[in-house]
């Protein structure tokens, strides 16, 4: 479903991606791990066509991401943003139904609201939350609203950017379980970037370790604890000793 081949991207003198190659199969949940500044977010932006690589190719379902109808292309994606990215001036239901009220997918207001309430139910929120504003919600509830918005238009591909950032361990577990259930139910292809190893173990089918702009290791989640790659070992164990230099 997603194929990146020898992708390079620099911003001025800063080389971020240095020949990144990665395949994500249809219906697979792939998690990209790696330290801050290794290029995880740039990778997602390149797939979406928001950043154009300097070289290499990226295709989604066989289509080059830099060609074709952009609106139709982006309509295939859903996104759960790291900071929630909810619109403060809109009630919850309008946040969830944001895409459904715009463009080619525009639905009548009442229908969009009904879909939003159903998606809120799917992430464990009651209908009375629909008319609240984001500022009236806890961090965990805001993350659930963001998840409801990500799935509202039934996307084929969902990106999760640090889905448990800022949440306590219990709520992180709840969000991880919801993501896994929803991705499986929808049959969607999922790509997640995270530092949280509990998320990796809960969400991933496959794991890709990104370091210095390249994929250092890629394999089934069941193999991460037995893998011998020193970069992966250091990241998984959280050791300060290893090939990944700690910033002091």
C-alpha cells in the first residue's frame, strides 16, 4: 500500500532522510520508532506529498504521491495528530465531522452530526460530549475526539503521530487498545510514529527503526526483543550506552 524507495530529503545543509526505503502492506499496522530528529515526521509529510523528496520515489497503492488529483489522494487518509489539533472554536461534533462538511465528501449537517456521534461512541464517548468544546475535555478525552475525527470519513490509511504523548499509563493503554481495535475493524493500513514502546507492542504488526535518515531494522513486532541490531537494542532497552549518542 505504501512504498518508499531510496528517499532523500535535506533542508539546507541538514540532511534528514538519507536513502529511506520502507514498504507497508495493505491492512498492515507499521510503527516507526527512533529518536527525536531522526526524520519520522518528515517521512509522514513526504508520503502525504506535503514535503517533496529531493530524490527517490514514494507510491501509495501504486500511485506516485506527487501526481494525480490531490483532493482524491488526501481523502484516502485519516490522521491523529500528536497535540490533538482540535479547533477550539468548534464544538466536539464539528471537530469530528470537519472533513464531512467540506469538499467532495460534504454531507448534510444532520447526517454529519449523526456520523460524528457514532464515531464518538466508537471511541468510548457519550453523545452529550458532542456539544462540548475541546477546552472542556480532559487530555484523554481530547485524544479520543482526535481519534474519532481520524476515522470519521472511513479512510483506507491512518497515520498516528505519537498517539499517547501527554497521557498517563492507564489512558495510554486505553488509546493503544482503541487504535488496535479500530484499525483491525476497518481493515485500514496504519502507520504510527512513537517513542512509547508500550504503544509499539500494542499497535504494531511490523516495526521499523529509523536512525540517521535510514531504516536500520524492519521486522515483525514479535522479533524486537530478540533482534541483535545494536541501534534497535539500545532504543528498546532505553540504555544510555550504545551507538545512539545521547544529547547531554
